[in-house]
C-alpha cells in the first residue's frame, strides 16, 4: 500500500496536521479501507462501501480541522472528538463487512487493530490538548 511521504525542501519544517502520527496512521488506514472496499458486493456501492469510505476519510478531515482550531481548547477537543466518533463508525462498518463475509477475519482483525490504535491516539489528544498546541496558547 502507498505510504504518506512528507516532502521537506528546506531545513525549516513547518508543523502541520500531516506531521501528526495519528493523521498518518488514519490516512493510511483510510487508503487501505478504500482498496479493500473495492471488493465489496455491487449492491453495497451506495451503502456499506460508501459509508466505510466516508467515515474513515472523515477521521483525517476532522484532524485537519482540529489542528487549525488548536489555539481554542474546546474547539480542538470537539473536532478531535468528532474524529474519534468517525473512527468508531468505521469500526461498525468493519463489523458489517465481516458479518457479510466481504472481508476475512484476518483482514478484519488487522484493520480493527489499526483503528483501535488510531482511537487511542485520538483519546490522548482529547485528554492532553496542551501537548498539541505548539507555540500557540490555548484559549478556553
């Protein structure tokens, strides 16, 4: 699978949401889910396939939004919480994919474990927002 590459052209690197380990892991998981969901049944195109793709991608989108709101603690936590919610939704769709036998137990366990890791990282962000503010002072 394709890995994220962050192109550094100068010695000074601007910190962005793309540098967050949780973003990189969530992004790679979304890419892998997209690829695997291509094998789902045709009847699932506008239901399971669409839903699992949307929720897995939303984790990344919400992280990007949270990063931009990191100077406001409540907003930051809210957006990271939204990312966590989307990650949980992705897990539900993985449950359905397994139940409908679109994925094997091995693939399910691998993807679910990675989603759990993303969830733990998101929860760390929720409970420790001050560690993600960088040089910007958080406002309540």
